[in-house]
C-alpha cells in the first residue's frame, strides 16, 4: 500500500524529502506556513546558495553523511539538466589561510580520497594554480572542489516538488490533526513548537548575505572562493557574497552594517578583490543548529520523524537527510551505516 507522508515545512529539507519519498513510491504532502515554498513569499530576484560538504579531517560519520548528499546532488543536478535553477558548477576554492587549516586539510584530502573522492572532486592546488583557477591572484595554497558550485535554492525547491501535493498558508500546530502513515517535522527552528521535539537543544543562528554589482576587478572571478566569507562568480552581473553569523540576534531584518561587514571582510581577507562595490540587495535568515552541530534526522515517536539542524550546509544536508528518511519511512530500509544514523538520531539528546 502507498505510504502517505506529511511533511511540515516547505524549505529545502522538506522539498528534498518530498522528492525522495516520491522516488521511493510514497505519497508526500507538504504543509508550508508561508504563501510560497522556501518560506519567502515571492520568488526573490537574486537567489543563490553554494553547495559543498562540511569537511572533517577523517573519514568519519560526518564525511559519510555529507559525501552521500554531495554525490546525490551532482547526480540530481545532471538529471535536472541545470536548466531553471541557475546551476553553475564553477568549482570551489577553499583558502588555506591559517595553521589549523594547513594541518587539517591534507588529512581531509587523504582520507576522503581513500573513500571515492577523486582528484576532480577534491585536491590540493598551489597558490599559482589557484590563481589560474580563480582568475585573479590567490596568495595561499588551497583545497579545490572542482565539481562544487552554486544553485538557486528557491528554484531547486520548485523543481523538487514537481507533481507533489503542496498546501501553502498552512500553519500546522499538532501532528495528530494530520491523516497519513507518517509525519516529518522539517520546519527548521520551529520544530521545538511540537511536543514531540520540544526537548531538543536547537538554536537559530542569524545570518545575512549580500548581493553586489560586479566590477572590472570582480568580473575576473571564475570560481566560488571561500576565505572565511565567500564570493561566487557573477550571475547576470551580480555576485553573491556572505555571510554573517549572529547567534545572539533573534530577528531577520536587513542590517546595513552586515552588508558593510560582508564587503569589507571580502576585501580584507582576499586583497585581490579590493574595490568599490555597489550594493544590489541583501537577504537575512536563520540557520538551525543543534547543540553538537550535527543535523537531527530520524524517528521521534510512533509515526513522527524529524529533519532539521542543517546548519550552514543546508543544500547538501537536505539531500542526505531526505535519502535517509525516505528509505526508512517508505521501505523500512537503511541507506547509510548504522553509525551515521546513530550520530544524527534525535535519540542522542
Ligand atoms: C544567511 C544564510 C546563508 C546561507 N547560505 C547557505 C549556502 O550558501 N549554502 C547552503 O547549503 N546553506 C546555506 N545556508 C543554510 C540553509 O539556508 C539552511 O540550512 C536551510 O535553509 C535549512 O532548510 P530547512 O528546510 O531545514 O529549514 P527552513 O529553510 O527554515 O524551512 C522551514 C520551513 O518550514 C516552514 N514552517 C515552520 N513552521 C511551520 C509550521 N508549524 N507549519 C508549516 N510550516 C512551517 C517555514 O515557513 C519554512 O518555509 C544559509 C543560511 C543563512 C541564514
């Protein structure tokens, strides 16, 4: 019998889960409180997210989890053909700008390389080679992810929910009011308003990203560059740069000083980009984080599941978590090792 799965939240986690449940033969229904998916109302004129894994030095549960989602993202983006969600597989340079990273990244490249990450996926590059890749002077050696890049998450969500029943303007308060075989709380920080998840140590980390007009200097940028903040190649003459981290702020109002910070941080941390920039627009939001910084994925109680705390790597984490939950709910099977499931499980709290 087809399993009907209610998904509370139409952000990237909820949309990716709906897609995977459908792939497994289930029947997903999304309940979204806002008037559009991704909780943003109208489609934003400028919308961009980087997609890359969270790195760990060893091939541990974190690495397994993010690798699964990363390779699934690449497969899916190919399948979707890139059209319609601004996919730019421009690569990502990670500057090795301090001693800690200089010690850690060789271990990451070696241990991930032993588990299916080819040179195309992740390798070291000298400052000289990094400069050729970036299109402008890079002063330090880098780790380079040749197949990483950027997408529009708003548009990706629209693609993922093709053929899925979506109920907008639906604020759900109690899962017992919903009919179906299972319900998944995929509603970011708001999961704790449900009694099943009220005990979880979750917090919000406000952040703001900034969109700037390209200049003669910045137009040379050919790849995403992470320098503590990040910049991506211009799309329609506009770069996506970010981001601030303010766990102490509870609102998502746009702060002009955050745009100043993002632009100044870029020019100071990456001097080759120093220039005068025109602000195009800004976007602020809240990242959901668990106390131990791992996502929270798994079963909470009879027929109630959770997918949240995707932190700063929501695009990849959403896909990994969706694969895990869809397989578990629809087929009662595991898609990844029990060790990973244990680390991510809500039972750890
Ligand atoms: C400034 C900033 C920059 C970022 N940049 C990147 C990046 O470049 N790359 C990357 O991978 N990640 C990035 N992230 C992180 C990423 O945005 C998040 O991890 C991701 O959006 C989390 O998705 P989610 O679906 O779990 O939650 P959310 O996006 O919070 O979605 C939850 C949804 O649930 C809905 N909802 C809430 N309560 C209810 C309810 N009771 N009933 C019905 N609906 C409800 C909300 O309206 C919302 O639409 C960034 C985050 C911020 C803040």
